[in-house]
């Protein structure tokens, strides 16, 4: 009887722990998607051009990209529970500051601070799973986190539009304050305590390496995002600077006693393969977000409401697939399901690369649903494969690297595949709004995406063969 009661209490604690981690993932993804819809309103409110207000989004993404590995490592050293609580508190405070910001510059600064909180939440949420969930159920937990991330991405534009219409732009930031307070209370109440030895390793934090990595990732992120799709001399200079910073970072990591990233980790073929596949896959997912709106509005002639509804199909499909995908991964193994997820994405990209506009909305929706369902399965399987066997004092930095590969894929995909779409569209005619030009641009973009997915699938098949299953 006592054993049954103890087991029930343990199961209840695990559920509440996963609830707090799921809300952390929801908040960080909601923080990304909810602000995009507010850019036109912010441009009017602050009487500023798009080039200025776009930094409300860029500042958030740059902070996450530049800091996510560093905060993951800091969590390994100082204690993940302690740092995650700080991250949730920072995100909540920054949300309130965004809501009351009197000027655009202060809003952008608050968004960067909010991005720092989101980086902590994203890195340490994945790292906590192995502490909170038995190994045979890690896939289900990863599926749940993937579902919450997809829900945050899907609901952001719709929720943001409703809040702006009813209460003004400040409401899109204010809404995350009570959610942050609830998440913080649940995390404080249910997350397992840090081990006593965590605090003993504080002196091992690699400050020079951290600063150089932040410089490198910031330069790369700026090179890929500024200029609204054009790639000028400043973008090139930033890219070269990022390359120099990368070389300096590697040199530092080879010399310091306690490196931020042990470069020997990349000799592990499984880890390197998982990171490479993650970057390739998110490049393709970004293409659906960049190209999709143009194709739906110009080639299929949908209005704004129609575009929004069709665009929500992808994230909703990923949300519905996430939890079942976790169960499938637990049952059949992460490597096999990685291959299955990538195979589905290959099929979806192939469909979009040959689908003419005559197939209409139905053809587009089916192809995107296949891509996003495959992505949900891949992400769950890939995250499980990476995090299941990581030693305790490396979980934060490995989780940070996994999230970093995803973010680098997103910014690289927006730049590279966005450029492919623009060039392919112009090759048909000078008028980018012409339906034939848009359709050709989409087909060409997803032909390139198909090649990227083929590369990822080859990597996954080689891993599967190497492990004999």
C-alpha cells in the first residue's frame, strides 16, 4: 500500500515538473511569434520605419542565438534549477518592461533582456528532462515539449492579433507576465533541487570563450538578418568578422583549463550528426514560413485571414503530432524514427517542388502537413537521441548546442532560401507579384530544400547502419 502511494506521489511530481517545463517552452516560443504580428502597429505607434521596428524581433532572436550555449554551460556549473528560476523571472520582468516601454529603443532593449531569459529557459528545459523523467519515457517528454513549442508558435500570431485589436500593442507583452509568474511558481514548487556539488564548480566558467562565442554568433546573426533580404558589403564584412571570431574561439577553447565547449565532443559522430541534421531541417522549416505567405497571397490570391488560417496548419500539425511521436520514439527507438521523420519531410518537399498552382490550397496544405508532421517526429527523435545518454554535468551545454543548431538553421534558412526564392521569382519576370513568378520561386526553393533534406536523410541512414538498427 505504501509503495503504491509513493509511486502515485512520484508520478504526480513528474507530471507537475513536466507542466512547468512545458510552460517554459511555451513562453519562449510565444515570445518569438507573438511580436511579429505587432510590427506594423509598432511602426505607427512610434512613428518609425520598418527597418527600425524589425529590431523588436531581431533583438530577441539574437539574444537567444548568441547566449544559449553559454547559459546552458552556466546551468551545468551553478545549478540548473537555480538558473532556470532566474531565467523565468528575467523573462517575466522583461515582458513587463516591454509592456510599459515609452520609446522604441527601450522596447528593443527590454526585448533583448527577454531573449536572455528565453535562452535560459530553452537551454535548461531540455537539460532538465533527463533529471525529471525515467529514461524509457524520455521520448514522450520530448514530444510534449515539442508540442508546447509548436502551440506557442501557432497561437502567437492569432493571439497577438486579437490582443492588439482589443487592447493595443502593449497587451502582447503584458499577457506573458501572468503566464511567467505561474511558470515560475510551478518550477519553484516542483523542479528537483540542484545537487550539492553544482556550486563547487563555479570557477570553471570560461569567460574569454563565452565572450568570443557571443561576438561570433552576434556577428553571424546580424549578417544573416540585416538588410531585409539584400546581402551588401556590411553583411559580407560581418560574415568575415564572424569567421575570424570563430577561429579565435577555437584557439581559446584549446588553451583554457575549463573550456565552454569541449571540442572533443564534436569527434562524437552521433552528436555531430544530430546537430547537422537539426540545422538542415530547421533551414527547410524556415522556408515554409518565408515563402508560404507569398505563395498563398500572390499565387493562390488568399486574403490576410486566409493566409493566416492556412499558415497555422503547419504548427497545429506539429502540435498534434508531438505527443504521439514521443510514444513512437520510446517504442521503436530514436534513430529509426529520425529516419522516418526525415523521409516524411523529403516527401513533403518533393510535393511542393512539383506542385503547380492548379492544385490550389488543398495541395499546399497536404504537403505542408506532411512536412510538419515529419518535423515533429524528427525533432522528438533527434532531441531524445542527443539528451538521453548525456552525462549530468554536460546536459546544459549539450542542450544549448542543440538549440543553437536549430536557431542557426532558422536564420540561415531565412537568408539563404529567401534569396533562392527571390532570385527564382525574378528569373520568370520582373514583377514579383505575378502568380507564375511566385509559383516558380516556391517550386525552386523547395527543390533546394529537397536537396538539403536528402543530405539530412543520408546522415541519418548512415547513423542507423553504423549502429546496426
